[in-house]
């Protein structure tokens, strides 16, 4: 068998179609094509063809996962769950996750740090609320603890700022409504009562 052509795909210019004996055989991204070392005119065995097709499947999964990460950082668990929905088996998922990790696209510490920063800035979320959310994303307790220990915001000052902001809104003039909202954000009941002076 011989690789007779390598053509850039029309719909996705970042991928290339590889033809074996003038018949389309598999597709690869530009980076996977370079990594594979495949060349036009190269003779390959049946075993090599199977290996290239396996590489193609993994390459598609890798790029789908990368697309997901490009929209926002994800935890390793989220990527694994996503790949399961795309019918990848555990071994393939491990390989894709390993590649993403090696290239620094997947890092639960970085994910947890960004998540905590965003939740603090956008929602003034408490440490408890952030912890709960990160646990849902299956981030390890050690990473969560480390990230929150490095956080220079404390719940009491965040709570004070949040109360001032929310008091500007008509619907939060009522103490009980504001108290319920702040409890939902994960703040300690006693701290909330003290901040509202009730």
C-alpha cells in the first residue's frame, strides 16, 4: 500500500485527508500530520495503516476537547465526561487527557485558580460556595484547599462589599430577601446577620 495523496480539506483547512492507493483513508490535523511524518509516495503496511487510523480518531478527540477548553478552562473530569459522550473508550480518553496535560491545556490547579478568581470577581462568591462548585467539577480537595489558601480575599470583606452592592437594588432593600440571597452564595449565617445588622 502506498500514500498517494495528502490534501487539505475543503471544509476545515486545519485538517488534511490522506489517501492510500488513491482512496481516502483517514484525516489528520496539521500538527498530527507533521508529528506522524507521513509523506506522499510512502509505502505503508496494513499494521501502519491501522495505527494511523487510530491516531486520526485520537486527533479528532484531542481537537474537540481543545475546542471546548478554548471557550473556557475545564477540569480534567469535565474533559473526561465530555469525551465519554463522544464514545471514546477509557484508554483513548487517557491518551487524549495525557496529551492535553503535556501541552499545558489541562491543569486542575490552573482551572481551580481561574474558577475561584472569576467567581469572586463576578459573583463575590464565598469560599464555601467556590469549594462546592469545584467539588462538583471533581477537583481534588488538596487543590481546592491550596487555591483558597492563596486567595487574598476573605469572606467577611467580600460579604461587606456584596451587601453594599446589593443594597443599591430595589429588590434587596428587604433584609430577609438579602439574607436569603447571601446564604445561597455560601456565606455563613451568623456572618450575614452581622453584616446586615439584624
